[in-house]
């Protein structure tokens, strides 16, 4: 009997079918152990000893594997074919070795690039030993991430209370986003003009051209930079007679892009499908693990974590055959294409991402896939197929048009596709248009000397534009270009930045949040060399050299840590522990005030941009004496006056404060409230301006707080009137009764913005003013529209199943994703569980669903731990009853004692439950 270990249960079922009798295939459910997030997990002062800890799921998986091994003679480790998969195999083996269940077993490692019967059987026929260099490369990466995070994060927390954490690669990605934003903020647009013209040939066909030469001199971009200069140029060119002075026709070819790597798949899925990097990888994982077709589960794509761009010979032959069938023999090049990666530190020599069988066309498998799976499969299929198609043949035409004196020269360009080749099937997307893309104008047939009639000459004003913010696709591409991180980690990096509120996605573009600016500035001010792009890329190269058997992993860790930890003490002769490094770095950096001074200097232009009126942007608008600066408080950072406590002016950290530049030095009276007669004032608080009704009354615990309302986003201090303040203080307000249900409709402002509330359901409003003004008729319309969109059931309504994730292995009952009133959730029998954090409806896998259901079911049982307390209390109650004589004089007290003891007995039980 042979026990085979893979990573996922879906894969386990498929592979067990392929291998047949004599094989038991079990899942490790990914990592079985990892470094716990606590001090001492890596000890640099003890030769980088690493202390791994079993996860709850990992412990169960290892127990199942150990049980199966009792009646087996061979253990085959068949986890994913990359460094992480190699490390998982090693961790499984280490855990089993500690249990002493493999000492008399044969242990082998096999890898396969796709889950098809032929690939799996071929891999089983060619086993090998675990590659410890791949394992150590992964261990070194994990240790580096731990050492950086657990050294810098505590210092970051002490110096900047609102900061979350620092990570080795995530911080470099954050630096890219912040530095791009700095470029945008520093950008100053420049004006320039172009002169366009439209000509007609003898057949009346139009030719559009642009002026590129004037008075015999070639025009640079900014040569015509004012309207007056543009009009003067047009005046010179207006009344001339034009003709064709030169025609150049050049053949050209466009070659197809190679099949997808992990990085290019994430980029193209973001551009064309709007998928996040995380969503792309989750869907690709399911396509790799396979779907059931004709009663057999088969993987549809090859392994999706790869830097390789080549395909196996067998796959190329299959692709060429399909191209010939679908597009004709002319679309198949004479010799097949061989691609080589341009990335200098490409990781494993895996194939590119491709279909496992090109004959499984997207239409043929559509009924087995959901919408998002089909979209991604089709993208992978067309890209891989197009990579082996004939090049596109083009004809680029350039026509120069001028008058006889060559006063002005216009140029028309166009590209004609003579033979589309791979363009019949696929064209790669681009992230940001620059204006220099190929023109695809179709020009009429013209020859030198042909006369042309001027139809119009038109000046057009332009302004230079700042560099675009990073999208997910362009950020992934930039990280890959710089050699930072691994493509398989990019999805997780981007999710961490968003989860920690370091960045936000606005119109699918990354913008740094205040917390992100602070973390970035802290790291650049004090640890710049360790978050430099070339330093991080150099570490990646060293990790690759460990995997290639060229470097010792502990020597790489020692070299890094000696330098990194001695940032705190240049004269320490020994290898510091993490705890000592944190203490010394903290001491060397000085007081929080000194740290804030450095951050203030770096972020000067961001938080205090130059004013149009020329005044000092840091001058306190309240006292006109102090200087504004970033301050740190218990609840986070804010901007305050240097003359505190004499001047108490503060505003939120966000540049400009979000409510204009006017400050409030003290309460400003707006007028008396018409209903109560109390004075309404406008005030400045630590989190922004607000309006207040009346004053606090009473003292101590009896003191009542006055009603307050913050100014909504987009409302400036100049906008605040008594009428607006009264409306804000009246929120939430009853709009009226719904004509169908008779229940109240309430309008208000919540933490997520303006809303309508009716019958327990919320409807978003477009802005705060709508919450203040909306009437009953419009409110009913909006609620009706929202109810039509809202599929989630109300009480007693039919459940809406978004998709079936799969069957639970314990009882075979379906686990479904339900569209609930407050968002999608998982349902299995009577157990409801939230989706895993950061996982979208279409991204949740069966393993994740099983874990979530198990966690919720386990949580539910914890709440029923109270009966145990009663059992524990019973002996004490019996003991009390055994002494009736002592209890008799105080009947009432005696009666209460058992109850008190019962309560006391419950306390330990409650603690036990909480601890569990």
C-alpha cells in the first residue's frame, strides 16, 4: 500500500481515481505548520533556529496521514511543484518523523505540472528525493520576512501608534505607490498645441494629418505653446495649395505574446476581466484542480504559479493541430515558436500556464464552469493558442503633405493589416495609453505629386499629464520588472496593503492612505537602504541562488541580520536576538518627537502643499503664530499647532483636512435652533469640524452631552449655514411611511455614508445632501430599485443560492453560497458561516468552505459549555446539604449559599470556554 500526500482534497479525489487500488491519497490542506506570530519563532543568536508550530488543520491532516501509514510501505509526497510545495512536503515529513511513523517506510517526492492521468502516472514513474535546497530557499524567505516584520513592527507601533506593521516586500510595494503619488503631486502641467489638418483627394476621400514641420524646422512638442502662437501658425498655412510630397510604405510584422506566466495572467485578467490578483489566483487554482467531465475529474490548466513561458512539445503539437482546424493551415507557422523568459531571476523551470488539452475549447467546457471560471479559462486558452499562431502582417504608410514652398509639412500615418495571423484570435491589452500607440487609420491610395484640397486646419490645445497611478496590473508588472518578490506572492501583498488601510483602490487605481504615508515615511527615513528596490531585488537573487545550490541559506540570513540588526549598534560583536535588536533600534532612533520631525520634513509637500496666495502653508490658521505639524496621539496621528496648549487647533491628517483651509479658533455661533431656542455652534474637533446644539448640562455622571453632527464629506466650512446645521442635527429623520408596508422610512448618515432604512434593510444614497432633502416619493422609488437588485431573502423568503461550492465530505450534503440580506454567506445544513476574510463569492474553494463551516460549528458548541459548570457545582451543593445543623439558624443565608457556589462554579467554566 502506498500513501500519497497532495495539498487539496479536490486534487486527492482526482489523483486517487488515476492511481487506482493500492494507493490512498490524502490532503495536507496546504501548510501543516508555520512560524507562529510571536517572539522567539526565529532565533538569530542560536544559528537561526526556527520553531515551527502545527496548525489545527495541519495537526488533523498529519494524524490522518500517520494513521494511513500504519498499513503502508511507501510515502509519496506529491505537493505542488514549486518551492512552497517542496517546503510543504518537507514539513509533512518532519511532522511524521516526530511521530515515528516513517522510520521503516520508503519516502519519495513526485511533481506534476498538470492534473491529467498521463501527467500523474508519468510523475509516479519518476520519483525523486526532497530537494533540500528548494526547501531551504523557502525557509530563508520565511525567516527574512519574520525577522524584518518582528523587528520593525514593534518600533513602528511605539513611534507611530496608528501604524499597523512593516513587511519586507509589502513595504517596497507601498513605497512604489507613495513615490508615484509624490510624482503626481509635484507634477506641473505644461501647455502645448498641435495643428491638425484634413485634406481631400480628387475622389473626395479624407486624409487626416498633423503638422510636424514649420518654416523648414521640425517641431518639438513645446514649440507651439500658446494660443497666439497656434493661431499665427494657422494663419501662415491657411491659404496655401497642398499636395503629396512623399509616400513611404513599409511592411511590418507583429508577433504574438508568449503564454501566460503567473504575473502576466494577473495583469491581463485585471485589464480585460476586471479581476483582482487574488481572485485570479483563486479561480486559476480551481481550474488547475479540475472539474468533472464525463464522470472523471480533470485539471483544465497546467500549474498556475510559474515564471516559465515555454510549453511542452506535446502541448505545442496539439495547439498547432487546433489552429489548423479552426483557422486554416495558413494560420500555422512553418516552425513552432520557442519562447524564453526575459526575467533575470525567473524561478522554477515550469511550463507556462496553458490548457491541459487544447481540444477542450471554451465552448465545449462552458456547461461545466461558472461564469468567472469560463472567462479565465477562455483567456488562458486563447493566449496559449495565439502564441503558436502565425505573425500578423502589416503595412505601415507615411504620407507627407506640403505646399510648393515647404512652408509647413503635414504627416499622415496609417497601418493596414494585410494578414491578421494571431490577431484573429487575441490581442494583448495595455495598462496606460501614452498617445504613441500604433495608428490604425486606413489611408486612401496616394502617390507623390497628387494634389490635395485643404478642407480644414485646426489648432488643438493640450496639457501634459502626470504619470498614472498604479493599477493592480501595472503594479504587478513593475514589481516583476524590478525583481521584487515572487509572482505567486503578489496577490497576497496587494491584499495586505488594502487590509491594513495603507492604500485604497479608487477607480481601480492605488492611492496611499494616511497610515500608508506614515509607514512609508518611517521606513524611508530610518531604514531606507533595506527597502531600496535594488537591495530587495538582490535578496531575491540570493534566494534563487540558494535554490540553485549556489549559496548556503544560513549564511545569507547571517549576512543580512548582522547588517540589519547592527543598524542599532555599530559595535556589537555578537549576533543579536530579535528582542535585543528591537530595543537597540528603538533607543537609537530617539524620542517620538525626533521621529516625527523627520517624517514632517519628508512629507512636507504632501500634507502642506504650497498655497496659491503665497502664504506659509504651515502657518496655523487659528492663532497665526504657531506652525502646523504632524502629531501623534493615543488614537493615531493628526495635524496640530506648535503653540499647544495656548492654541488647541487640530485637524485630521488628510491633506487639506477635507473641509477647506479655513480654521475655527473657537465655537462660532450660527443662530438659535427654531425648535428649542438653543444656540447652534460650529466647532473644530480632533477629527474635523462639527455642529453642536446647546451646551453640556449638569456635572459628573449626571452631565449630559449636547447633540452633535459632523460635516459630511464634500461640505466645506463656507457651506455651513444655520439651515444646514438644523438639518444635520435632525438626522436620522423620518421621511414618511412606506405606502405598501406602512413602516417608517428613515434617512440618515452612517459610518458608510448616507442611507435610507426601511423594514430593516438599508439603501445607499448618492450623497449627504440627498439624506437631508429626500422626499417620500423618491425614497420609495430608490427602495424599490434597491429591492430589485437585492437578492438576499427576508424572513420567511426563499433562499437564493449563488453557487454550490461542493459536497461536504462527512455527509455528502451540499455547501452553498447564499445571497443573504447583509451579504453572501456559506450554508451547510443548519450551519451558516461567513465567507473567509478577503475571499469573494466566486473565489471560495471547497477546502475554505469546509474550514469556515467547521469553525462556525465548533464556535456554536462552545456557547453550550454552561451545563458542565452545573456538574462541577453538584458535589459542593451536596456537601452543603450534608451539614443541616449549621445551616439551620440562618435558613435564608443557607438557601443562598448553594446558588452563590453555583455562580462561583460557573466562572471557571466560562474562563475555560473563552480560553478554548
